[in-house]
C-alpha cells in the first residue's frame, strides 16, 4: 500500500527562496536611481552594483547554496544561514539605499556642473526591496523547520519502476529429506 502525502505550504519554501534570490541577483545588475532635475530628463543613473560592490549577488548565491544544503541534508544551521543572508540583504537596502530615495542634491555632471537633481528610485530599487524582504521572510520560515521537515522538502523523483519479473522459475532448495535411520542416529548420538 502506498502512502499518499497531501500538499503542504512549506513545500513551496525552496521555490520562494530561489525566486527571492533571483530577484535580489537581478536587482544588483539594474539601475537603482536616476538623478533627475525638476521638470527635466534624467542626467545620470546609478546601478546597484556601483552602490554596494555586488554584495547582493554574493548574498543571493550563498542563500541558494545554503538552501540546497539545508533541504538535502536537513541542516538547521544552513537554513539559518538562508535567513541571515535575507536579513543582511534587507539591512543593506534599508541602510544604504532607502535613505537616498527621493533626496534632492547637487550633481556634478559633465554636461552641467552642479545641477540640482532628485534621486528617483528605478526598477532595481524595487526589485532589491522585494528580493531582500522575500529572502528574509522565507529564510526565517525555513529556519523554523525541524531537520526532518527540511528533508521532507526534497523534490521527489519519478516513481520507482516496478522490478521486472524474472521469467525463470524460482530455484527451490532440493535437500534430501531425512530418512528414519538418519533421524534415529541423530537422536541416539550423545552430546
């Protein structure tokens, strides 16, 4: 009889960690801010990689590796490492990027010296927020699971194929039945 297991929400955690890490990775390759003077076009832009030296990429890759280790071996420390990566990524966002959003200041541009411009958040800014927040939440949820629950998140392979039946008949041990003389000798033997 086969055991049928129902769908559990925590089975989505590895996929959610992968999605959040992918968003965080992609955000680091995108533009975080465009510097726009009031009523004009953007004068300059700044990528996330320039702002944090590609730290979010390192955190995203490390989180995925830690998640794979946590799920494959049931390692609680690896699951906690996923949560730590999410918290660090969120702190980078909150401490380095969020304070600069919407700030107005002077910009030394080659075309126009000391133009007043506003730091307007772009797609990379928002993806970084979603990825870091998602990684922190999903990592924290992963860290609350027991080692058995972590191992239960492993993807199931295809159903095992039934063994092929051997067309040959089974071999039966053809031992000689004991005769009356052998039984009598075994009983009469001392010891």
